[in-house]
C-alpha cells in the first residue's frame, strides 16, 4: 500500500464550530471507513499554520486517496491535498539507482 499525507484546511464556517469538531471528525472518519474500507490511518495531527489538520494514511492507489480528499471537501474542508509519501530509507535507495 502507498503512504499518503492529507493536508486539510477547514472552511471559515466549519472553523467557527470548534465545539463540534469531535463530532464532525467522527462523521468524516465514518464516511471514509465506509467508502474506502482499505484505507489505514497511521496518524492525525491538528496544526497551527496554513493547514488545520495533517493525516497520514495508507491506501491501495491514488484513486482511493482522491476519494479521501473528496470526502474531506464534502464535510467542511475548504482545501484538501493528498500528497504521496516515500519512506526515507526507500528514497535513499532510489538515489543510489541514479
């Protein structure tokens, strides 16, 4: 499975609902699990910066990763980006092939 990083920025309306964050997060996670049962989450972080949340997860392919981003957008995210991640050890191995 490929590793992805999901960077999420909430919409201003959703950001104002701080007390509803836990419930909104549970709804989002339930929808991801139902729609993308092969996705395995590794970690979630709340951020103070350009994005509100960072989620590290594994998915079988980029189409499933795109679904995770779309579910985020459908649930109050203003922006959602899924980035491909390569483990550092594997990255070093790739550099040796050049």
